[in-house]
C-alpha cells in the first residue's frame, strides 16, 4: 500500500489523472504480482491489476497488501484496459501516462484507438523514480543474490582448468547458483576465454580453455526477484604474463578509485569519470568502451547508470555495479565487477569474492 501511495504522489506531481503500467518489473514493484502477464490501471481512487485466467488465484494472493484489486481481462487485453479507464473517468477528459520505453507501438495503438476522451502521455523512467531507491528489504534480497554468486564463484574456481569448454563453465556456474538457492540467473552467463575475452558480452562457445589464457566470467543470480551481477577475470592454469598483470592491475586500480571516491550527491557521470580517468591516463581510454556501471534490482539493468552521459544524482539506497574493463581486439579483455549500495556516508560493497588474476 505504501508504494501505491507514493506512486499516487508522483502522479499528482506529474499532473497525471491516471497511469497504465505494463513493464513486468514495475508491475511487480507496485502490486506484488509476480506473474508473466498483466496490466496495472491506476488513478487517485482505484488501482486495478488486469490479468488472465491463469493468474487469477495467484494474483489475488500476491496483491493483497498492495491496495490493488484483481480483475480478469478479455482475450483482447487492450479492450478491457480501455474499458476500465473509461469507467474510471466516467467520460470526463483526463490525462493518462504510460511507460513509453515498454509499451510497443502495436499495443499503444490498440489502447489509443479506444481511449476516446482520455489523452495518453508518454513517460520515461517514471516508475523508476520510486524503484531506484531500494528499501532495506530490497537491499537484503540483492545482498542474498550477491552472496549466492560469490559462493558459486568459489565453487567454480577449481573447475577453471584447461580442457573445459566455455559452455561447460557457464553451465556449472549456473548450476552452482541454483544449488545455492537462486531462482535462476539474472541474465545468460558470459564466459569468454583467450582472444574472445575481448568481447565484453561474449556468449559461451564450445571453445576449450587453454593454459595461460584470460577468462572473463560475467554472471548473476536472481533471488526473491532481485538480481546480482558479477565479473571476475583470471588466467587459466598458468602464471600471468607481464602484460596480463599490468592491465589487470590498471583495471583494478580504476575500480578501486571509483569505489573509494563515490558517494551520495555525485552524478553517475562523475563516478564514471573517477575510473575512466585512471584508464585514460594510462592510454587505454579508447579501450574502455562501455559505462562504468548500472543500477540493478528487479531488472539487471535499471537507471540510473554510471556512464559518460547520466547526470542523475545518486541518492542513498541506489544499488549499482562498478565494472571497468579494458578490451584489446585479438589479445583479450579484462573486467572486474562488484555490486555496491550507496549509503549516507559512502558505499557498502556487497561483493566479497577475491580479486586476483591467479587462482
Ligand atoms: Mn553489469
């Protein structure tokens, strides 16, 4: 109920009479409903979750503390959504918001054509204004997801041997996370070895690990709906070369600089610059071609981001990744990623796995 009250406050501030929520994570955040399909129709007086027959019992149970009532929609969902909006507005002119980053054109059109007197106004990141600041319960769920990933990594280390394929490593990591209590992965695991590690999002292949190669693993768990995100880079079955060690130390120094300097009140752009400055000063700025990090929660990537362009001021309660990297085509890549919470007086780093190139 508290989230619905806060959301209605946002509606007032945005001069909206009502709002249609379609993004699954926003739907879950506001109503508690975890099913895969449904639309929220919210105004000052009413809050309705429209879903289909499969979910009616589950939805009734899940939304009971959230202030929403559950209704079944017809096979043509937008017909029901529009009819509910018309009923709520009783023919009066009103202004309704929707999530423009989620509602696809086909569905927008289906709704728009039936809206008659109501105006549909696009918004971006609207529900995220609430979602970006995590509650203690949300931070606890993310902490648990991060712990699962840390423990899965510790179990995986003895398996990172020459001869294993990238796909086998990804499968083991995902199995270990599940075995430790994860609901699933927060995204498909990235395992990239040798020159392939220069692909920041390398999909695991049948390639076998070879001694002396770099291996980048980027993965995460989902716990109680919340995500973790984690990257470590190691050298497989051999001592690192001087160049591997030098670039690893540079990426680590960039990450440590950001972790030590970031705090509430800074923008995402300013935090990104802390790490980017270290990498650029060493001459590798062009090889760090992605942002320093992103928020996460019910989704693996949420705003605000730590990037060259995000000017959102970070508040206590924002949970984000810090993941600098350097990628050299045909040589390989290095990335190190932790998940941190912005606190009143700095950060808390939730990730505890060691950061060493040699295992
Ligand atoms: Mn990440």
